C-alpha cells in the first residue's frame, strides 16, 4: 500500500491528529512502511533543496524498534561530546552534546525524532543536548536555553520550535521567561519555543503539570493531540499516553478545553477532570483525590493503605517495564512515601528493604514474590 499522501502531510506539518496517530501506529508495526517513509522523506527534502540528513529525521526507520521505549530502546546513535569540565567543578550533572545536523531542524523532524535513553533537548538550530539527570532542569529565555546549569545561546529565532524528550524513569522541569513552569513526567515529550511571541503555546504528548503565569493579553495554549487547552493563568494537569484516555485536571484557576474542529468546549472549575476516551466520549467529573495524580512531580510515590499490586503496576508504567507479582505479595498493604529511583531495579531493591519481598528478572519481566525473611 502506498502511504505517500499521509507521509507528505506529516512532513509538511499539515497532518490532523488522527493522521498523526495513524502514522505513528503504522511506523511502529510495519517495516515496509518505515522504508517507504525513508524514501518519501528523501524525495521531500530534495524537492525543497534540503540536505538529506537521516540523523535527526529518520532514526525511526534506521532501527526497527525506533519508536519503542526501554527495555528495547536503541543506544543513542549520535556522537557524544565530553562533558564540560566546569560542570564537574560546580558539581552539576554532566551534559552531553551530540553532533548537530548541518541544517536547522524542521518541526516535522521534532515530531519524528525517536525516544532517547536519557532526557534530551533537540534545539531548532540542530543542537542535541543529553542530560544524565533524573530530573532535567531547563530554563528558556530569548537569548538561549539553560540545561542543568549550562547555558546554550540561541542561534536562530527564539520563536522557532524546540523539543524536549523525557524517557521512562526520568522527569523534566521547564521554566519559561514569562514565569510559567512545566513539569514533564516519565515517557513524555513537549514541543515549544525558547521564547513566546504574541502567542504562548506548546504541544505535549504523555503527561505534564502546568503552572501558568497570568497574562491577560496572551492566553497559554496546550495541544494534546486533538484536545486543546486554553488558560490565562492557572495550575492544571494534562495527560495523554498512547493507551490511555486524554485527561485535563484543573487544580486551581480556570481552563477551557476544546476538541479539534468540532467546536465542543468545556470550562472546568477547580478539582474537575475532563476525560476523552478513544471513542470520542467526553466526561467531566470531580477529582476525589489528587493522590497519585501529582505526586510524581515531587519525585515521590505516596501510598495510603495501597496494595502492593497497585504500587507495582504504577512502577511498571513509570519505568516502562513489565512487572508481575504472586498472590501473597499482591495484597500487602503499604503506607508511606517512596522516593522515585532512577531505575525499576533500584525501586524494587528499595521495596525489598521495607517489605518481605524479593524480585528477579526473567525474559524482560520482573517477577516479585514473597521472601522467607
């Protein structure tokens, strides 16, 4: 089957949210489609007088699992430079910079760039910056971007789009020049400008918590696939992982949530949640408890009589790995605060020090059972 129309729409930035989901699903499951996408991109670049550079735009087709996450994630292919010596002196997390493409990165390339094993920022001028921090710290200004304490000047328009990718087991905190702060959860991505112009807007996949500074003249707009959230100044959560419904939960202030071009819109009050399922059904309900919804932003998991089965299910999603437990473990009740570790192995070791459990990995599945101690 020829998918050229879908590919070209995506590369030209004209694809609808449904077409984007169709394309990503196709590239995940069909090797011949990935090869076709590579050829289409090459023709597309040549017709526009652009160099064909597979590094930023075609990792998806250079590796059969380019769209998957750990434990199958491919090694970072870009060349890695040594961390700056000053970072070590200041006890900052070392930042790695990959070789940059020859040309500025297009918005299409930001959306098709593959997931990384470590948090990274792909700047509009082609710089690829990797962080080894569990929580990547990002600060944006009109003159450039600061990542984990290191400054990188902007070499193109600060309104040009950049991308931040946060893999499993990591988080990121982004502060914009207007004072707004975004916290990205594990397995999330955000496309954004270094500096807002007449409009303030970002695109998110995964999950993010927003603290938006009020600006009457410039509403802040968040796009989550075909869900659009518009605010002036408020705190709210957006969530839209591949297998989950799209959600918008309002902590404080007011937000307007609309769906695609249907003109369907809902204004949320504090402690309300908007949910859109895969069938297009919209539901608005009260948030009974914020426990579990926002704890990740503080780098913790809070349990209050929570079963071990539920805890392990959360950790499986957070770290992108499969976890199974036997019946004697499933019903263990847990209360307290657990600090999120860099890996699931670290997290399970921490649990085994607190509870009578043990874990082992077999065929990419973590098996948790009761210990004899």
